[in-house]
C-alpha cells in the first residue's frame, strides 16, 4: 500500500514538472518578447535598455538555464518574479487565490445543495414531472456558455432590475477586511465587520450562480444515475421485504453508496472551479486566479505562466490522487492492477 | 468543462407510471428526436445562410450603430451598424464546423490511442496513460493562448490548440471500454479459434464499444462549440470581421443597455448545444439495454 | 419543492441584502462625503510610485498630487511652461545650461524647507538610477548647486529642449534627507545601490498638496493632506484613488456618489450622464492619439512601398465617422505626430494640409501609383481599447472604409507582446494600429521619434532636409518661427504618408458637482487636484 502511494505521488510530481516544461517550451517558441511590453516606447527601441532589462529578468540566459533556475526555485518555494507585476509570482498567486477559493467553494456548495437533492428526487420519482424538470435544468446549465450567462445575469439583475451589486468582490469604495485568510466572508466575520460581510456575500451571489450552473447539471445527473443504480441493488429489495420505511432505505442505505461517484466527479468539478474560471472572473472583475491566468498568458509573462501551470497541475494531480486513494482504500483490488 | 461518462440509467423501481403508446414513443425517442430536430434546423441555417440573411454580415454602417431590434433589423445592429441576425446566421457555420471537426478528429485520434493502450497493455499502456494525464493537467487557456501566440490567430490554429487538449478524454474512455471488452469471453473464444488481434478488434470489440463513444462524441460537440466560442470571446478564434458567436458576445460585453448585441449570439449557442445534449442523452438512453423496457 | 425554494429564498435574502446595502452608508465612508475626495480609475498599470522610475500612464496623477516639479504646464497650454518650484529661469552665462531660481518659502511635507540640494539630489538620482525617465534627460551633463536658492542644469547639447521635459512628474523634487534615510542614493552607484523605491512606493517626501499614505496594488492609493503646502491648506483631508477596472462599475459608483470622479467611462456611458443633475462631464483634449503606422518596405509589401498607395490610405478613411460614431464625437485630429494644442498644430492646420476623406482623390492616387484595382495589406493591432473603443472595432471600420477605395486590409489581431515585438523590431509587414502618449510635453520628442526610431519601424529613411527641419524647430526659441518650421515638418509627414493619425481623444471624465476645482489636463498626469475642494 505504501509503495503504491509513494509511486503515485512520485509520478504525479514528475508530471507537474513536465507540464511546466512543456508550457515553457511552447511559450518560448512564441516570437514575441515580453520585455518589450514592459518598456516605454523609447526604451523599447534602445538596445541597451532592452538588454539590461532582459538581464535583470534572467531572460538572456540560454533556455535550459532559465528552466533550471525555475526548477531550483521551486525547491525553495520560489516561483520566480512576475514580469508584469514585478513581484514574486508566489505573492501574486497567494493574493489572487483566496478570491477564487471563496467563489469556487460557494459555487460548489450551491451546486451540491441544489444538485444532490434534485438528483435524489429525480431518481426516486423517476419519469415524473420533477424528473423532467431536473433533466431540463441540468441540461440548460450545462449548455449555457459561461461567459454569456455571466453577461445575462449582470444585464438582468444588475443593469436592468438593479437588485444585484455590480462586478467585483466588494462595492467599489468599500475596504476589504484585515487579511487573515483572504476570504472576505471569513475575515469580516472574524472581526465582526458585518457590513463588509453582507457586501461580500451580496457580490458573491451572481458569480457563484453562474459558476454553479454547469456544475449543477453534472451533479444532478450523476446523483440521479447513481441513485437509480443503487436502488437496483439486492439489499434494497431485502430492506423493503423486511418492512423498512422507504425514506429510511433511501437516506440510510442507498444514499451513502450512491454518493461515491458523485464525490468523484464532484471532486474533479471542484478542481476545475478552483483552477480559476477565466470567463466568469473576467466578466465579474473578480481578482482571482482565472483572470490572473488569462492576463499572464496574454502578456507572455513566463514566470507567472509557469507558476500557474505548476499550481494547476498540482491541484489536479492532488485531487486525482485523493480520489484514487479513496478507491484504493475501498477496493484493494485496485492496487494490484 | 468536465464530462461524465458513466453508464446510464437502470430501471426505476419506485413509481412506475402507466404508459400509453404515445408516452412510450416519446420516452424512447423523444429527447433524441428533439435534439436531432434542433441540430437539423441549425444545419439548414448554416447551409442556407446567404439565402436567409437579410444583409451581408460585414456591412458596416456606423450611422446606424447599436439600433435596438426593429422591423428593419430583427435582432438590432451591433457597434459598427452590422445586422445582428445576419451575423448570427453566418456564425452558425463557424460554430457547427469547428465543433464537429474538433470532436471528430480528437475522437478518432484519442480512440485509436486509447485502444492501442488497452490492447497492448503493460509499458505502452502506462506511457500513453501518463501522457494523457499530462495533457489533462494543462490549463487549457494558457495552452490555447501560447499556441495562438506562436502560430497566430485564426480558425485553423485555434482548432489545433483545441485538438491538443481534447483527445485525452476519448483515449481514456476508449481504453476503459476496450479493457472491459477484452476480458469478455467471446474475445477469448476468438483468440482460441485463431483470429488475429486486428480482426478481433475490428469485428468484435469496436462494435460493442462504439455505443458509449458515440454518446460522448455527440455530447462533446456541444462542449467544443462552447469552448471555441469562449476562445473567440477571449480574443482568439476567428479573424475579424468574420462573424462568430463568441466574438459577438465579446463585442457586446460592455453594452448592458444595448443587450441585443450579446444576448442573441449567446442564445444561439445555447440552443445548438442543447440540441446536441438532447441528442446525446437520448442516444445514451436508447443504447442502454436496461432502459429498454415495456 | 424544497430545494427550489431554498434557492429562491437564498436569492431573496441576497437581494434584500443588496437593497439594504445600497441604502445604508457603509461604515468606511462615514467621513468620506465631506472631507475625502474619492477618485475611481483603472490603476492596473501601476507598478511603482517612485518618480525616478515612472514609465506608466496612471501613476503620474498620484505623483503630481504628492510632488512638484521645477516648472509645469497649465491645462490647455502646452506651449509655455509655467513656474512651479522655480520662479525664474534663464540661460547660464556660458549658454550651456539653465539657471533656475527656486521659490521661497516652499516646505516639504515634513516641514523642512526646500533647497537646491534637494533639487540636485532628485535630478541626480533620476540620472544615475538609469531607469526609463533618465533617457529623456540624457542630454543633461550635470546639476550644480550655486546657492541654496539657485540651481544650474548644465547640458551636453544646449540646443536640446529641457524645460518642457522637466515638467513631467518623473522629474519631481523630493526631500534629500528623508529619501536618503530610506536608502536613496543619487550618485553614480545609484543603479545598484539605491533602495528607496520600496519606501517611495508607500510614502512620499514631496512638496505637493497631498502626501502618499499607502498603496495597495490594484486596490487603492491613499493620500492625506500636506499641512505644509506652500499654497495654503488643500481642500480635502484625504484623497483615495480607488482602482475600479470595470467601466460599468465606475459608472454606477459615480452615479451613487461612491466615487466623486470616474475616469474610464466609455462614450455610451457618458451619454447616459448627460442630464444627470449631480454630475458634470468634464472634457479635456488630451495629447495622446491613436495612429496607424504603415510600412514602406518593398520586401514586405511592394504596393505599400509606393508613396501614392500610402497616401490613398490616408484619403480613404472616414475620420468623421470614426470620431462621431465610435468615439461619441469626443475627439479631434491633428495633421501628424504633433497633437493639437502644442505649438504648430491646430485643427485649422489639419483642415488645410492634413488628410481627410476623399475617395476620388484616393482612387486617383491609386491610379497614379499604377494600382488602379487597389492592393491589399495586413493590418495588425492588439487586444486593447482606448477610451472605450476597441482596436478591433476601429480596425473593422477602417477595413470597410478602405474597401470602398479598392484597398483590401486583412485584419491581423495579435497579442500585445507579439505586436510590440514585431513593431519595435521593425518587422511589421503592413499597417499597425497603435497608441502614442507623450512622456513629456515636448514637440521635439515626438518629431525626432518620427524621423528616428519610428521611421526605422516603417523602413523610412527620412531625407536630411526633414531631419534638419526638426532640429531647427526644436532649437528655435521664437514661437512663431517655430510654428512655421513645424508646419513644414508636418507637410513632409503627410507627403510621405507613413503615419496616419486617426484621432486624438478628448477625455471625458465624470465629476460630481460637490467637488469644485478638479482640473483635468492633457499634459500627461491626467488631472490636477491641488485646487480641488468640496463645494460648501
């Protein structure tokens, strides 16, 4: 078992690093020079300036050496300096991560809160109108392009009805609570700043609905299918024969088993959300990792790009590992294969 | 953008609804039928766009910019005075084309790779699966932007960028399907009789595995359409002034008061993708033996 | 069913919260209404607030509030420099530099009096840090303190302009004692040894009406009043510059009074404020412009190598349509690379010698060039917007205009990095849509750029006469004669048709009526709020 774990972890680490290598190579085939966007017009045409700037960012080293510097840095927890913001990439990521974590977690919780009950009811009342409604809701959620849904939400609830606050995590002139976790809900509650708490909560409503829409569909369908599968099992018939109440059977026996695949797919969906939803964050001016990813990609900010790639790879691989481990724990046959 | 490829829907147990013939037909073919109908309509629109479109899609007329929907312009005009409906109709060509091309190509590539992995087993399988994992943990946006920066913007290059990240899911599915099939008795029997691996693959494994693959392909076209529109929204994708739905939403993004610029293209995407999702769901229900009842 | 009403209830609670929030004044701005000036602007380009490293667009506004320069430019007058920290200036006896007489009674925010030592320290530091601003005073040889109230700036090349450049916030004067205390070095070892930037990012040691109290990246810049300001008490206790990246959010904020000023509204949004009783839209012509640079390298595009082909482009574009429809009417258009408002560039001149839409003339020029059926070229641009107009939209408009003359522009959107790289390394194969904003208000900087580095980018070798005109104009002190020379220069630019100016924006900024004295400027620091105060 231990060998299994260590070998999987080792492979995962290797893959994360490989991912950064691939991105590094691709990004370096781009003919553009990120330095030139950071310099004013005169400086950009001055070869001395350009050379000096490149030397400062280590961009004049041969490719393999640049990558080696990056690898060495990782070991020390240093992901390099972002060319665009001119401060450590790790600082950037730590600054933007809480915003994404807060949003994704709320969105995910929302999709679970709605999706699981909906899926259960759809399974238990199969082919009834509720089943159809559930199916429609999940299909629409999955079929809507996020960027469009975000726009529609803003247009209707913010622009039209004016009942929702605008883009951003807080009102434009509000000040964030003192940073403890970076999660505004938590931080404001910790100091009892309820104004800010409700402000942050109100700003979370629309973007989390948008993000939850697609995940909702997934959760509902998975729960429904899994419930239906479990309801087929022998032990359900036995329990019924024994005379147990239907609700008891469903909640006490079927549900825990049915939720396993939901956890799997849900975990992956959460990972997806965590690594930043570019569209939603862009439209809602959410200062999170998705937007940071996009801006770094657009400005060819190599250190930032590699830092983000590493982080995304790590998140996915970790979650994959956790899921696989949970299988291994539940089913020893997995290990041997 | 994940997708669930679980085996579908066993027989319900709790409240069977008495069924008339109409109900049975609906239940069996209804969803798929609606989906197919939607797709057919859009296909026709895409093919007949020049005939249906009241204006040319790139007829710039700045004097009439940002006009609300009216009898002259059913869906209004955009920031350069171009007719939104015309651009919508022409945009269907891009979306349908790119969605299907990406999915079909990556399905073929991924399936072959996954099939090889499963059939060969051992080291080869391990390597292929690790490559699959590697590709899956890329942030797709960064990859797409890097490729766009290296190769330039445009439909072809964006399709290439998408292909790079799109094939793994098919590889994984194909592999798991082939593994399941491979251990079936009829395959062993075929070996015993003396059929070569190729023949077994072609004649036995593929026909049995193809069902879920078709489901995934159908469902995935919707995803691909959304993804391509998303990339266009972010500034990759098509070269202007080509009409494309994602690009149209992007142009209307700031224009909350002139809602028609961004709303209609998004609705178009929604309906097309719904069509594919209905069809895919319907096929899945239809294919699942446990769902065929009464 | 249960879950649906959960969802509905959740949203109702949320909307109730939203409604309550909108009604309640939030705890943080209880004192804001009267004594704090809140400015809403996109500050995402801010990476430092150290004047000697200044090279971005938005930070100068903060710098001009915290610091002052020897001379300055009044809004609207971009020809004559005005006294600020220096009251008098003249050429030195040997003609090699300028002697500045410093103003009496100017104190830094710390209370100490400003002397020539501080001036020397500040300017030396810029020169020796060798960051981007240093390039613009590269022709300065040394700074000499004559006495505590007099400073000499000696030039290597006395014919090069200096005064207009010194008005830029990068050449702010700060207090030697304090900056040195925090690691500031002004001698030749500054480049590697100076450590003051970190402190200067969060504080200031200047003579301006406010002092920097803190900067949170992409969030706020906080300023508090400088009680020792030499012109008297500033109008506000605090100034908060809030980063609001989204123009719709800025619109809402200024409407609700959450911010007093909104800088980045797009024309469609400005139009909605026309009849708002609480807001006035201030307009100020900027000195920035959007232009198209067209190459003449025959290897890239043989058609464009012909002068008449390029001129045809200049005569085919619907400038008025761009101005009225895309920019909401809020723009002017100079002849060439000298923005309107500077010496030698006026709207009248554009009507006389500048490009204008004339399709017949364009077709005639094409025929002269031997291209009666037109030609095609690649038009590149980046993924950005200026005053709410995206380059993408502008490019498509230009494409359709040119098509009417038979010229086919193939649009090539690029990411900023590739675009800038291609452009600045002289590899652009066709036309490029880009933006120019002045590092300092000095004609010579623009004009010389066009005959040097920008000329290289479009593969033009300007004839010596043109270069001579530029040098003579830059050295000419008589404004009339100078204007005449600039006219000659601009005629040459129009004739060679490598640079087609599309529009020079008139910035429209929404200012709430409770604030008086908020002054916009096109001189490079966006606004001057030294005289701003709440209306009683």
